[in-house]
């Protein structure tokens, strides 16, 4: 049973990483260097940590992008 739980957790982790990679592609950043992407994400994490307005603004942009999937 322990092996099954470990396998399920690994599958879930893998799926989550694939989905996160898809976000990079959807944002048009597929060909950017990994160091640049990581740096941008680290800086963004710091900027939105205590700024609900910015979090809401960015969430709205993302929601709109997801809504445009059919285009």
C-alpha cells in the first residue's frame, strides 16, 4: 500500500509540473532561458506577496487568457 501511495503522489507531482510547464508555453515564454524565467517568477512572487490589488489584476489577465483558449 505504501508503494501505491508513493506512486500516486509521484503521478500527481508529475502532472502538476506538466501543467505548470504548459503555463510557460501559453504565456509565450517557451524559448526563454530557464534562469530568466526563474528570476522573473521569484521577483513576481515577492511583488505579489502582500499586494492583493496586483494579485487580482494579474489573475484577471490570466483568466482572460484561459477564456481565449478557443481562439
